[in-house]
């Protein structure tokens, strides 16, 4: 339990496996009285250190119930330990699906997805996890159980107090909020305060305001048709144009594989892909779905774009071929594993930043400059349509200064993101790594409002202290480990 998919390792004092809601409420009450930290743990797939910590690890893997799909209102109720892919499979059996699945869907839990406001490739059209959460049952820091539902008039008293504290701390509008399509950083005050929606506040709160014990999800109808397109991007101006066209066209996914990814992966040499990639500095993968007519119309839009850019386009309609091409998206893990054998360890401490989509080229250029100056390679890919870029720096842990180098890369990347009016997480949350930077990203008033929310709902700081809201003097990379990432 000391490690997870990310680079932070912290040994817990103990592990608790509550049997039921009453058992969990007793545990939280006991911890509150004694001031003992608790942190929630699902499958351990989280990246920035939100699922490791001191104190007691609360293991939710056995809370894995998957209810009946309600086809009338397209909902399903599940436990926080339910595996995302299994929930999606139950939905598909009834002609529905869960659109916000990340690439780790075969391992990650629904509770973890709610905690991080997780998303995946199809969030470009369908939105992140918060779009699909209809109701939550949570155990608050004092051991009480609350039910939160969209559209319900009035929040539970403790949550209403937190809203009031946030408004008082802000003393005005959210003037410095990042200008992005997608955000999994900080408390979602931009969405929660205007409506008083408690669900919006708790989705993405990373277990710092309460433990999620049940989730009611809304599902989407399965599209009747889909196709996958690969578009070589000749330059960064073309990338901006392609992202704009994708947004106008209404595509489901818009992924980018940057130069470093293409060079490290060997994809340029694959005979089935090389004609589409060539020497291009980036490759765009676009998925379109809908009715037959909608899919063909969207393919025509992308085909016209390829003609304008005078670049290669590949269209895959066959489901087997589409699945094989999607594997390009998942090629990062084998690359990371191979590099670890050479002494280079993937450390995802800058792996999830978001910038406005029209600034993604500027972000990639700035990132290249930082990595080159720090003599560090990285696997770079992500969700171009959302401006959400995943970066896996490959740190040479044989160098005595590797920790100092990692700290400089993190600091300079935060400066770059702030300069581009971005945010530090699009779908993985802040965890322990990004929490200390909130004032720089969101501004002093918003950071003060985050603290006010935390203090009202968790006054004794027992729920995931140091996650999302930093503790005084907290070091962003405390617990950074040179060991390859693990899941336990």
C-alpha cells in the first residue's frame, strides 16, 4: 500500500477494510476523535499521490457491487470499489455505455474515478466523470452519512456551511480561474457555487471532504456507427487548425502523439503506420461516432482538412482495425518499461497539465525546451482537443542530481502552465504533488476558498491531509521514489 501507479511512495501506519457503512462510520468517528489521518484506496491507479499517505489506508476494493441497469432513466448504482470496465460491460449488455472511461478502465475503480473527476479519450465529446454522476452517498469527516443528488433543493447543513465559507473567502468572482475546457484540479467552485450543487463539489475532491460509499451513474446510448482516423500533422499551426475542426465537427476523441512519443515508440517504422506518420512532428488520432450519416459527414470534414493541409489521412471503419489502432494510444506503458531497464524511470510528476486548446502548440514547444535543458527525455501524448497533455519524464536515476533535476522540471512546467492560463490536472487530480501550487494557478482568493471548504467539512484534517489542499510547508515531491511504478 506504500506505492501506486504514480511516483510517490509513503508507508501507511495501518490498513483498514470496513465491512459496511456502519463499520466505516465508526472508523471515521474514531479517527476524528483521535486526530488520525485516513486516506481512501481503490485499485491504486492514481498518479499524483492522492491514494498514498501516512495514517490509516482505508481499502475499498471489496465495496464492488454493481446494480441493475435501469434502462428507463439510463442509470446504474455501483459501489466505489466496482471496476470501471465491468460497469461499462454491464451497461453495454443493455445497449448503453459509460463514456468517461480512462485507459486504466480494466483496473481502476468507480470511487477513484469520482475522486479524481477522471476522464479518457472520449471526454472531448462526452465530458469527464462529473458529467455522468447523478448521486453520491458519502461518509463525512464526523462520521455522519449524507446523500447528495443533482437537482435536490438545498445541500446537507455541513455542505451548505462549506459553500458559505467559500463565498466569504472569495469575496467576489472567480476572476483568475484557468481558461480550460477540462479541469481536475482544485475544488470545482466554478461549477458548484453558482448552483449550490453538492455533487459538483464532491466529484474531484479526492477523498478530502468525505468517503464515497455509493454512486448512481447516468449512462449514454451506444452509437450505431464509429470510425477511427489517423492524421499526420505537418506543423504546430496545422495542429491548432485540426483541433478547431475537430471541435466544430463534434468528434468523440481527438488524441495527439507528439514528436518524442513517435520517436521513442518506434511507431514511425511500423509498416502499417509509417505511410500515415512519415516525418510528421505529430500524429492526430480522431474517433467519430453517431449514426451512419453523422459518421460519414464527420469523416468528410476531416478528409477536407487533410486535403487543405496536404497531409496523409487513414480511415478505419472495421471494429478490429479500430481496436488495433487504439493500441497505438496505449503504447506508452511498454516504452516506459523498456526504458526502466536502461536506468530511466518514468516519474509522472508533470503528467496531466491542461492549457487552452489553441495554446497546446506553445505548451509542447515550451515543454520541449524545459526537457532539453534538463537533459531529460519523456513520453508525450494526450487529448489534443481538450488541451490535456500527458508527460512521462524518463528520469535517469543513476545521476546523483536526479531529484534536483525533477524539482526544476516541475517548477518550470508550473510556470509554463500558469503563463498559458492552464491548470495542472485534466483528469488525474492534484494529489500531493500539485496541491502546493494552487495559489499560483488559481490565485490567492480561490486558494483561500479551497482552504475554507476543507476546514468546514474536515476541521480536524483527518481526510487525506496534504492532498488537494496542501499542509503548511508541504514539499511537492516528498516521497518521490526511484522505483518503477507499482500497483498493489
